[in-house]
């Protein structure tokens, strides 16, 4: 097993483990059911991706012979599908939970879901990813990319938690996450290292900024 293969498999479960240890350190109740549930459902998110990928293959939509085909594949068939899967898990598990009371809670569990999803997808990608994606580039950049995108979605969905009419914020989070996922996938497809590192770095800065904002008391922004 090559170095790039190992490195591509490690980031997501390590992030998941770090989040669990953080929760265990801060939680006095010892209840981790929501963490397990969201992580496992995140893992299961690769199932619809597999079904969509089979449909893409059947319709020959993975033949990226032009720019508009590549854009459609990166932003809609990959970015849109990936983030919709995570959004559905977040909507069905996080919002009904009584353990989630603050915007940061939503952001936290958004990253947990993404860690589960990326764990299973990284295994899946070893066998079914497009041949023109560099595994080494994926291995180097996947950790900051998936964490940043999850924080972006989590921030806006966290804001939605305290809004009277949350639908706009929720779909803003989904839309932006899909756009940033599309940018990441587009850079991977073209193996443009400079653009990929710049995009990943920019996403990480945005994600960290939003995480800091989510830690503020909502009353401070009034």
C-alpha cells in the first residue's frame, strides 16, 4: 500500500477521533449517542454517492472532454450531491436533537458528519474515483478542504437554528458548501496544484473565521 493511499485514508478518521476526544473532555453527561449517530450516518452517505456515480457512468457524464462538462461534473454531480447528502443528515439528526442549542453545536456536528462521509468516501475513491484525479493531491488537501466546507455549512445552519425563518440561512449554507466543494473538485480534476492550494487555504481561513463567529453569544450581534 503506497504512501499516498495511506495518507488519503487517515485524515477523516483522525479528525473524527479528535472531535470525539474534544466532546468527551467537555461533556459531563457522558452521552455520545448523537456523535455516534451523526458519524455513522455520515459514513452511510457514500451509498447515494455510489448510486449517483453509477448513473453518471451509465449516462457517460464522466466523460470530461470540455470545460462545461468538467464544471457540471465538479459543481453539480460532485459538489452538489456530496453536500446534499451531508445536509440531509444534518437536517434530520441535528435539528431535532435537544442536545443542540447553539450555532456552534451545529457547526461541530456538521464537521462530525463530514468526517464520517469523508472516511467512507476516501475508501470508495480508491476504487471508483475518476482516474485523472491525483491521489497524492487528494491526500494532501482533503483534511483542510472537508473540514472548512463543513464549517461553512455548519455556520449558516447554526445561524438558522436561532432564526425565526431559518430556510434562507439553511439553503445558503448548502449552496455555499456545494460551491466550495465544486471549486475543490474542479482544481483536483485539473491537477492544478497552485490553484488547489490557494483554494484550500482560502477555504480554511473562511472556515476558521466562521467558527470563531459561531462561538460568539448571539446577543452580541444585536
